[in-house]
C-alpha cells in the first residue's frame, strides 16, 4: 500500500458522520458477553454473532470501519463471503486487533504493559493478505495512589510506536490506543493530568521513531471522572476538558481522533461525543467514535442468541450507530432515543 493509499484509508476511517465499530473481543471476553445472555461461546455461535454485526443492512451509512479479532478475520458470512470482503464491498474498512493483551508490568505493582511485538511483522503481512486495512493496539494506563509511573507510560508508548512503525511498513494504518482507565475514584482533573501525560509521551515516541502521524489514527479515552469518584463531572465538563486536552497535546495534522467508550453507558457515550462536536465546530481533526460495548450492548440483548431475533438486533445496532453518527456532527439529541 502506497502513502496515498494509507492516507485514503485513514481519511475514510474518520469520514464525516461515521465511526468505528469494535468487535475485536478476545475469546475470553466475548464469553463474558455471551454469559449475560446465557448463550454458549462456541466458534459457530461467535461467527453467527459477528455475522449479524457485519452484514447489518444500512450499517455502512454510519460505520466506516470494524475492528476484528484474529478468529473473526478468518471467518465468512452465512453465504460464504469472507468477512473482510463483505465489509470492503460495502465501503467499510476491515481492521484487526494485533496486540496480545495487557500483562503485569515487572517491578511495578498494579500496572500493565501490552505485549505482542514478537512476530508482529509476519502477522501484519498475513492480516494484510486477508484484507486488513488498519490495525489496533491498546495500552492500559491505570490511575491509582502511585500510578501511573513514568516508566509504565514510557514503556507502553514505546511499544505503541514500534507497532505503528511495523504497520506503516506493511501498508496498514495504525490505530494507536492509549487508554487511561476510568475505574478508580479519581476526579476529572486527575484524569486530565494523566491523559495529558500519556498523550505527550505518545507523540514524542511516535516522532522519535519516525512515524507518519498523517497516516495514524488516535483512539483515546475521554477526560472523565473515575467511576468511583463521589463527584461525577457533567456532560459539558467532560466535553470541555477532553477537547482542551486534545487541542493542547495532539498534532493538528493527525487525520482524526476516535473515542473508546471505556465502560460508559451507550447513551452517555453518545451524549459526551455530541457535546464535544456541538461546542467545537472548528477543530483541526474530526472527533468520532470507536465503541465496542456502547454500540453492541443493546444489539446483544435484543439478539439473545436467537436467529429469530436477528432483525431486531440489527435494528438496535443501527439505531445506536445512527445516534453516534449525529453525535459526530453535534446534531444528536435525546429525543432521537424515543423516536426509534
């Protein structure tokens, strides 16, 4: 893939009014999702669920890309069409999660380091041959009494930069995802500090390793109160603090920024994204979404593992996708929820 093709893919991923659907849950994680609907996590059942997500009629009006898992990128629709071909035929960019998970960071209590660099060059070549246009690597940054440490942040962003370089070498757009977790009791101000620290380190590492940020997508957390914090910042505060942090610390030439939902409810994740775009129409890059649970949760509940529920499940997914599409342009409102 040439530089022009990388640029085209990156821009397509953050096309106006569109976002990314993350369906890259590992086998243990999707088992937990299936447990909530009392459905067995077999290879056949996982394929059937991903099939309804990928073949959702009209989904390409709101979805620009989907992040797949290693198992999923090798699977096909019920009519035998490879998932990647089905996506490409409908103008949706196939992506692939390539890290092998966050493991305990040696000598650093309660901190994680993401692994997966070993053999990555060869895996990327295979994924490209299977149709992948972009990839994703997630780093986990934990807020605690003595965390994150500078060592943890620097180790993770160094790995993100190495991954990004291998992606661009292979002709695949890297999505770099440093996630500051929202699980603790920290204030929104503390989340801002840690997010700023992480973004500064990330773009410094990318620059040192000669990564072309014009062919890179940032997936990041919102600046938000920790789930256990007694004072929860309101929607506008989250929007204002997040945009301020990004404008200060993210290069303007980046093609776009997509947010992870990080455990937010589907409606709240949509409302936060909408507030950012409604209040800031002249940002240097588009702000979009790359949600997993916040898009899938209503769909999974509606499906409940039953073939007879596929149409209703796809409608639920389409509804959430449409709401987030409006949030990308600052035109979402709560009335859209009851209008379905």
